[in-house]
């Protein structure tokens, strides 16, 4: 059984030794580094397919969700040691860590490289200081450039950056300049996400009070089109709706998600998946740690119905350049589901998908309407 390990340090901006409190990071008084004790197959007895040491073959490791680079090197080393002691890890494992520019000093990055990290994802979001201020980020455009330079000097060849589009105070010319800056950098991978506004956030409050305005959806689509065109000009393959990469630099970890490969998640709020069930850890950090220390259950499990599994298959595969193979769809879910999919497909304008050799993939135009297309094809 193949598996990936994700979210080692948890999610929701919370990690084992640190927490966000009134907008500032506070060190926990608890005397252990969260992240090592829970990395044991015995802790996942309720998750089908997790038996004992060596029962899982780990081909990717991903330290992300929250801000793992807030952890000191010795804490990351303990977590890494626990993984290698409890699981069989591939010799050529893809090992990624997420980090924000202001945390990525040259020495810290060199230490990460020595620990075995061979891929880094930098949360740049923007090179424009006004945009960064609007987003509530603490780094500057210069910090972002320096972080990439430091990563390269530290020996990271596989560097990924994140950008956000769909921000009202940025013009199309501003966005074009940001993309020009991005593609000048020695990065092999780029992820871009449209700005989303979640409830109970400062940005949501400002919009509700009409202190800021949201971007017209049409302009957000135009920004995405520009990104797609510029990425193609610079040799970046648009291999998933939000991800672009040079040849041989696709994210193996994220590709495993989209392909339905099982994974284990460690840390508060982290999710695990084995094909038939999904489990999620306790969200509250203190409760999560206490449950593990007391040998109590620290996650819940959901059995996925055949309809759940079919819908997830469609939703995830359509996001990728590879798309959906109809024979594979039938092998997984039967002829009835295959016929349903093909029948629903007839409702979609043919210019939005390619149909070749029993394979369906979404066109460049179709990607801009992916939510609508997906809604038509799921049950």
C-alpha cells in the first residue's frame, strides 16, 4: 500500500509549540514538541490499512497547513526521526515544507536542507507591498524576493511559490508586473488561488462594513487568463487548475491527492484518507495533545458511500490536465456510473472539454467554468 504523509505540523495556523494569540505568535508552555508522539501506526488503529511499522510505503512528505517554519530545527528533526522510525520511506521521497518569506533566513534554509527537505513552497501571495498589507501579511515584496534567493543559495532546486489573484486594489497592469517578477525567479512551480473571503475574518468584516470592496468576478477571470498565457510562454505546464510547473516538477504530493492515493495526516485538524474512509483529527490543539498523551481517540472516521467516492473522483480528476479515463471510471464504479457520466457530459458545450481515446479532459476555456461543469457531472 502506498501512502503520503501530510500536514505534519497541523493546520489552522497552529503548530505544536506555537499558537496565534491576538494577532501574535505565542510559545506554548507545554514541555514537549507536538508532532513526534503521534507519528506511530499504533495511533491509527481505527483507520483501515494502517497495521504496523513498514506496512505503509511513504513516497511523499509534506510539512504544511499552519506555519511549520515557525518550529525550530530541533523540533522538525524530532518529527522527521519519528517518521523514519515508524514507516518505510522511499529513498527518493519528495519532502516539502511550507514557509512564509519572513521566516526563511539563509541559515534556517540550509538547516532544512540538511534535515532532508528537497522542496520548499513559499507563501509569497504578492510582490506588491500594498496588496500584502491588504492581505494582512507581515512580509514585504523585498522579503519575498530574498526568500527565493536564500532558498536557491541554500541548495533548493525545487522551489514553489504561491500567488493570489482577484484582489480589488490591483489593476491588470499591476498583475502583469507581478507575473513578470514571478517568472524571472528561479522557481520550478507556481500555485495561484483566487482570493476567497471567509466569515469571521478581518477582511470579511471590512467588506461587510463597506470599508473595502470585492473584485468583479469578470476581472478575476481575466487575471487567471493572463496567468495561463504567461505560464505557457515561460514553459510552465498548467497541470492542475491552480498549479503550474516546469517539466518534471509537478508536485508529487498534491498529484497523489488528485489521483486518490491514500494519505495519513498528523497534527491538529489534519485529515487522513484510505480510499474508503476519511478521518480528521481533533481541531483544538490542547485537546488533541491531551488525547494522545492519555491514549484516547484523537480523530473521527467517516465511511465514504459509493456516491461520495464517485463524486470525489470526478471532482478531483477534472481539475487535472490528465482528466478522466472512461474505462478506469467504469472499472472503479461500474458501467451504470460510466453511462451516467457520459450522459451528463452531453449537457456540456464541447468547446469546454477534449474527448480523445476514451479520455475526457477540460480545455483551457473550460477551466474557467470548472465549478459549473463539475456540478453537472456529479450525482
